[in-house]
C-alpha cells in the first residue's frame, strides 16, 4: 500500500505569522496520525521560518508513526539530526547554489559532500532520502552517494496547467521511478501534489510514499483535518488513475 506522509509545516507558518502558540503543528500532527497519516514530515529550515526545534523534539517524543525530517545538507543540520535522530531524513536544497534550475538537490554537483552526509546519518540508523528532480543523471548520482531512497520532485508536473506538458512531466516521473527502482532504491515523491493531480502520480507503481502538505492543510480549513487526510489517503490508495476529487 502506498503511504501518505503529511507535512505540517504550513500549520507552523500560520502560528509563526503571529508568533504565538496556536495553531500547534504537533497537536495537528497527532490528529493527522489518528486520521491515517503514515508519517509526519517537517522541514526544519535554517532560518526557522515555520517549524521550530521544539516542534521536532516534541514530535519525536509523541508521534506513533515516523518523523521525516527535511533539512539542508549542512554541518549544522547534520549535527542537529544526530543529536535528535528521526526515523527518516530527507535532504533538500535551501540555498540557490544547491538548486538545479528545476528545484531538486544537485546531487551531481555535490556528490562527495552528500555521500559523506548520507553515510553519517545512515550509520545513526536514519533512513536518508535525497529530494531530486526526476532526471536519470541525478538518480544515478543519488545511488552513487549511497542513498537508498529518493524523493522525486513533482513540482514541474504539479505546477503546469498545460495538459500536454503535464503528460510529459508525468511520463518523466514514471521513467525516473523505474530507473530508481531498477537500481534497488525506494521511491518517494512530493511537492505541489493536491486532490486534483495526485491520483496519476500515486498510480506510478515503484512509488511507495507521497509527502503532501499544502493541499491537505488548505483543505482542512474548509472540511476539517480528518476529512482532508482520509480523502487524500483514499485517493492515493485507489492507484487507478483519473479519480481525482473536487
Ligand atoms: N517533499 C518535500 C521534499 C518538500 O520540500 C515539500 C515541501 O515542503 C513537500 C514534499 C510537500 O510539498 P507541498 O506542501 O507542496 O505538498
């Protein structure tokens, strides 16, 4: 069964807008688990613009599932993760120079540094994934780095409104998932996925986990958290294509 990781950063964004105590992303994450989330994703950004260190520490102590910590590949963040080890770490770009034009981590350009980080975190028992564009060279570079998991960046697929272009981006994701799986890697995907576009990505067989935040938090404003999570989970587990909801 494909798994749903629920990203709760956007709950923290609303809290940080007023610098207060609510809404609490930790309480929200625990409710999301009760509604069926298979893991909770948080991005502890270097500028701490939404999720705070105390949020991650509380989640590590309170969640029943897995905490997937997204973070920059920097010495400070590696030290932080080693001191507070989550089940999963996803290395993501935060700075311009770590980006390819499309927005994933440039593994090709930073191979040796990333390989060292992957090894350090893996030795601590953390499952490490690299957030990359769905390109063959990046996938091969991720494999060479020792990563056992890649998270394919679905932004280009999700952000285009042109149907032909979207079909091309979907085909690219399908090829990328196959390449990674043929190399023996686990395949995750995420970014920009929502209730209208998720089904075709969930139908890509090698993909075993989707990480989704903005669409779920946004829908929850109207329908409540439980409906937002259960509907997304039902959609991704359909794996049949074409059954998106409004
Ligand atoms: N996966 C990764 C690696 C991300 O950085 C993000 C955004 O924080 C997501 C998934 C979730 O993206 P969205 O909030 O658009 O669903």
